[in-house]
């Protein structure tokens, strides 16, 4: 069986067939965990009303280190987002507006590679899409037992931080989903950090409940 992404013209050749060349060399730098990276969610900026109402205004948000570590200032317009990092590095993120099926307009960012993305992850002094990070999710790194444990812990953290006043059906739906995901036994791993176990999805929530999801 040939290895994945094998090509007869790829890699150095020493006269031996590919079955005798041995395993691939290890990566010099490990791939980052996408779940542990700092990211900027364009949708959250739109839900919080941080974009100006017209195409001529500019909103400036300084001292963003507590929300986005490494980012000093965020300037938003209807056409772009200007990011200033600590150290003097600047980046311009183009913004496009699309009309979803529920009406209204939603912002989406554009990575330097040309892909559109809602979340841009911080790699060094740049914000890039998840493909440009060349990283992996925590559920891809662990074994088959890690995925249900991580998903159930994320949902548990969400349920413990939700405000009062939600619909009873919403609580019942989330608790039913939690019990369906909750695996038996315990699982300990270095992947179970505070940042990785933060909720990563909105779980079909609306209104004030969405502010508890990063």
C-alpha cells in the first residue's frame, strides 16, 4: 500500500523503491494546536456592533490585550479592519459583507491567501485562516477516546456559564446533548487545558447567551 500523497516524482531518489526508503522524516517544527491559538472572530465583532453604521466612519478600540493577547489596537470600518500588534507590526484585513438566508448582512474577513474566513488565528505577528496555520485540532491529535471527552467538557463549561432566563427547552436540549456525548470513565491528557476546553460553537443559541462563547 502506497503512503498518502505519494508521487513517483516527489522526494529525493536513491535508486531504491518507495517501499524500502523508510518512514518520512519528522517535522523540524511541530504543528500548532488550532484550539490553543488566539483568534479574532469577525462574527463576534458584528454581533457586538463594533463596525460603524456607514462606510465613512471608523471605530477605534484600544488596549485589546486582555481580549486578544498580542493585539494592541483594532480599527474597524465597513471595508477593512486595521490591526496593530505590540511591537509596531500592522495588518490590514479586508472585510466583505454577504446576505445570509435570514436577512441582513454579515461580515467575513479575507486572509492573505485569498480565502474568506470568520476566524483568523494569530501566528507570530499575523492573523491567518486555519489552513494557513498548518495546524491541527485537539481532537485530531489525541486517540479515539479524546473527542467525546473534549466535546462533553466544552458543553459542560458552556452550561455552567449560561445566564438565567433562558428557555426551558433550550436547557433541556443542551443537557440531553451533554448526556449523549458524555463518555464513560475518565480521560487525562495534556490536551485538556483551559483554552482548549472553551466552547467553540454557538450550540444554536441566540441573544445574550452568545456573549459567553468566544
